[in-house]
C-alpha cells in the first residue's frame, strides 16, 4: 500500500526551485530536415553559412504533441467494478507549425515543393493531366521540436533540502558546475511529411505579417522525456530495435526491398513459417502480398 506523506514546512528556496521555476512557452526550436529529393529541388534551402536558420527561426508557433491510451472495458471480473485495461497507445494524426513568411516566400516554396513532389506534380494545364504518387520513403523524414529555457547551456547554481522526520536537517548547494544542457526536451516525429497547408488570407486592411501554417502527418514520436524499460519479451530479430526485426519476405522494407507492410515479434515468425508451408505447396506471394498463382 502506498505511503502517504505528511504535510511539512517549506522554505522560500524550495518554492523558488519548484513552483516559481517554471518553463516558458517562448523558448523552442524546430527542425524539418527535408529529404534529399526535396533539397535537390530547392538549391537555396541553406544560406551562405550552410544552415537552415531561415526556416528554424521563422517558425512562430508549434505544439508539443499529444498522446493517449486506448483501453478496453472489463465489467464482469469483479462485482460492481468496471476495469479499463490498456491495449494501444495512440498519437495525434498531425503536428502543426506556423511560419512567418519572408519577402522571398521561401517558407511557402519549401512546403509547396514538398507536397508537389509527393504527388509528382507538374505545371501542366492539360485537361488530361494526371500524376503518380512517389514511394513513401522518398518523401518521409524525421522532424523535431526542442524545448529549452532562457538559461539553456548556461552554468548556474541550485540547491535542495534534506528532510529527516519532516524536519529540514540540511540545505545543499550544487554550486556553479551544473550544465543546463540537460534541461532541454526534444520530440522527434518519425516518418513525417507535410499533408496540408492552411489558407493564408490577404487583405487591404491593416497590414500584418503573412503566416503559413503547415500540418505534418507522422506515424509516432519519441522523446527524451521517457525513461524506457528494457524489453523482456522475445523478438525475432537479432536486436530489440524494431526497425531490424524480420517481417517475412516482402513484408519489411529493410529486408524485402519494396514492402509497405511490416510484421514484428511473434507475428513475424508466424509469417515466416506460414510462407514456408505455402511455398512447399507451390503457392508464392507477389511483392504486394497477394497470391500469384497456385
């Protein structure tokens, strides 16, 4: 049973290091890392110094991602109690970023070019115009948001208090050697790509800075805010890295070449056994996972 702590006196130093030492919304940095196929279409993406500050610094608004757990209800195991057990983690469908647009419209050009590349768009006014969408790995990338504070990377001092039987017995100062690099927080969005650009109104009324809001689709995110637990269940790959797990022929891009489907863990070994049995019967699969012939 959990041990309930008793209320105790707090000092001003404790208040300063807790409720008065809050994070602010105005200190962050975003990186978008366009794929090489996109950079080839935008030769001036980086400036003369070789960085992409025009896009990093112009990101006026972003959001740290949301997540939730999907649960299943159990109503008959215990009398009068409804239990909810987790079976899946869910992520937001999109991540939105708002940019200040410079006088060269570089922010608009980047994401219009990126979206145009996804569908192989051409400047064709023909009534019979058509397009063919590129393969996902050609336009997906990893983007990130790093949240930090104004004293980031600045040596500072801090202190904490030691309690014994609810009484302060010692106040310890950490001195000036603490490195504030550790006070940043980064979210990395995997398999991300721009899926839409919001409308950008223009008007003859009072002048305002033109803003461009881009919505990115992504599969999931990883963050340094979590402390992962070592995997205890068996996997079919040589490591616990899911990207190297065996998914069966034409079911994992890292092993099959052109797959869109991946199987992991015990399901992967089941797929391999099933394919072996089918091949023994003369049944083969195409690259799309459909039965070719018998």
